[in-house]
């Protein structure tokens, strides 16, 4: 079974072979890091994407938020979540579940929930279901 290390090795091998990474390959690498709580590497890839002027999407943000939440890096998670809101990226259950789980385990929800409240003008029914859990 592939590990996050194996996924990153393939990702970095692409660069050595001069194969251009795109949003899909970045999202795959970030998601692999998120699965194993490798928040530092996930954030590095997220930042690298921005430095390369690649457009992030809901998958990019959600995976990075998940990695930070699983790594108990709440300040970093909040920062990315707020950035996601500022860019008006689609917020869905993939993003909100890790945010709410991190809030629940840490007890530090106030700022993150305030951001969520500010986003309610574009919230869908799924978001309300997550908050009601």
C-alpha cells in the first residue's frame, strides 16, 4: 500500500525528470500528507503552489486544512481557512469536518466559528448540518 512518503517521492521524481506538476499532482501530494497528519509538508506544498502561481481549489484548501487540524496546528489551520474564505473558494463538508474536529478536540473554536458565521451568506445546507453535529 502506498504511503505518504512514497507519494511524495513520486512527486519529487517528477521534478527531477522535468515533468511539470499541476494542481492535480499537488492536490494528490497534499492529500497524502493530510492522511498521515504530515501538516508541515502539506503546508510547504500549499505555499509552493502559491509561489508557482497555481490556482488552489477546494481540494487544495480542504486537504491543507485537514493536515493542519490532524497535526493540532490550529493557528495554521485557521489562517488557511480564513484565506479560503477570502478567496471565496467553495467551502463544503470536506473542509468543515476537519475544522470542526480540530475545534472540538482543542476547545479553541471561537475565531474559527466566527469565520464560519461570516461565511454564512454563501453557506449551503451541508455546512449547517456539520455545524449542528
